[in-house]
C-alpha cells in the first residue's frame, strides 16, 4: 500500500505580511498619543516597507491591509501633530511691532533690543556672492529669567525681510559685516546681558526692513521695523 504524504505549500514572505499588519495597527493606534506617535509612526513606516515587499509573496491580501494601515498610521500622526502645533500657536500668541532701539520683554523676563541698521562693507569672500548693499544690526539680549539662555535659539527663530522679500544673512569673516551669518551663539546667565551683531544683504535702493525675533516657535513675536 502506497502512502502519499501531502506537504503544505510554503508561504513566501508570509512573515513580512504579518509583521506589516501588526506594525500598521500599532501606527494607527498610537497616532493620537503625542508622547508616543513619533515612535509609532516609525513603526508604521517600517510596516509600509515590509508590506510592500510582502505584496510579491503569497499573502497579498494581508500585505495589502498592512500597507494600508501603515500609510494611515503615518497620515494620522501628521494630522495629530499639526493639530497640536496649531493649538500651541493659538490665540494667546501676540505680535509686538517695535522700532529700532526699543526693547521687547517676553513673559518670562527675557528681553531683546535691536539697534538701528548701520551700513557695512562686505569683504571679498563674503556670502552671498552678489551683495548690492549690506546692513549690520546690534542685538542685545538681557536674561531676566532664572535659567541660562542660549542665544542661538533666538537666532534660529528669527526672520529678516526687506521690502517684502527674504533678506539673506551675510557671512563675512574678512570684511566689515562680521562672520556669524545672523547666528549669535552664547550662553547668557540669569541677570546678564549679551550683545552680538547680525548682517543682511538688502536691495540697492532704500526700503522697509523687518527683523523678527522670538526665543521659541510658540513664543510671542518681537517685530522690529524701519526704513533703511
């Protein structure tokens, strides 16, 4: 008597399809939780890659569900994070418009002043390459808080415009405009003051200059404006 043994057909990429489905579920479930959704979005992204590979295997339906859930998990995470940012930048954020030489003080006691612009002459190796005219500002930071403050944070959150267009920061190590390109990097202890210069490339004709500073992306904006 002949005994015929039936062997199960091996599945191809079956493990990847299961992993993609599980990671997609994790991404969707974790997307509303702000403390976790960065990690779960990464998991969903991995699930997307695994599911895409598993689509060429024997568990195409499961892989398809895994890909769909993974994409949904990443999308929901982006929606949740954008909603949180909009809430933080809500109606209590203020914009104070000031002229050169005035002081803006934030609610925690940190204060900043910006001097009137002064013309400066870039050196031969200054960047950007073609500068029609350059002006230099002196920024004074007074730390009235109870914690050390990094001035680089204030510089990163800045925005410079001239006549409604972005004014490029000038990097100038060999000329009269200075070489920090708009980034003053120092630690200001509580009760101390720190001063640094920033320079910008502007148009050849006189126009309206605007320099916006804030110590974080959710803080009030200090907008200094004037003709130059």
